[in-house]
């Protein structure tokens, strides 16, 4: 079953076919990440719903895991649209994480669930992909300069989500709703998929 809803805080480009295709790929990637990884929001949602049998509490617990380290989409959008090389250098020199980069599950590339997003962006929006590449290069250059970490890091789901919200002109501060709308069906299916016919958890 598919459900279409209006996003009234998206202000532009709703009829651009490439933007729409990218959004569809991002939503699918979020769903797959939520379903196939033991990330913190999925774990909290499942645990809370099984313990409390309260959907509102489960959603709240998942959302409360987001922010600095998990799904910092608003912060990543700011990096993509406003940060300069100097901003990245200063953040890393202070020992801070650059929002939108790095993944605790995948060290050698982006999350495979997000390959279609990256490839679509590279093929159909080369200028945006080039800008993302320049940010990635800056992050890795400065990480090598200011730490002993020589392994590269890559854009994560927060960054790709941030790009979509920027393309569609979502109101600043509303970006996290994309994460919730895209992942909630997978969260719910994970819980109900663990129950037998009698409703007991298997």
C-alpha cells in the first residue's frame, strides 16, 4: 500500500521530475536503513513499543535519539548550503564532527542502501554532486591534517536527506520530519513482524 500526502512546508520545485525521483529514492533508502540496521532510532522504537504497547511513546523515543550524532538533517543542510572550507577546517580543528559525514555501520563507503541516491545525484544533478564531493574532500583533508585518522569518511543519510529538503525548499527546522515519515512504516513493520499469530513475541 502506498500513501501520498501533501507537504505544505515544501515551497518549490515540486514538479521537477529529477527532484521527485531523488526524493523517492531517499524515502526508499531510509526505509531500508531502518529495516536492515540496528541503528539507535529503530532499536529504541522497537524496544519501547514492545515494552509499553504505546505507539506514541515508541515514536517519541525514536525521535529523541536524533540530533548531534544520529540524523542531524537540519545541521547537515546548513553544512551543504552555507559552510565553507574554512568552516569545515575550524570544526575539525576543534574536534567536532561535521554533520552529514561518517557512518558507524559502514567505514569504506556510504551505506549500500543509499547507492541509488548517490548514483542518481551523480548522473542527473552533477553540479550538486560536485559540490558534495568538494565538501567530502575538505572533510577528509582536514581530518588527516588534524588527527591520526587516515581512513576517509563519506556522506551519510543525513546529508542526502538534507540535499532533498533543500531542493524542495522545506522550511528550515522542518527537515527531521522527512526522517520520521520515511522510517516510521519500517519501524512499525519491524515490531509487528516479530509477533506470532497469537500476538506473542517470537
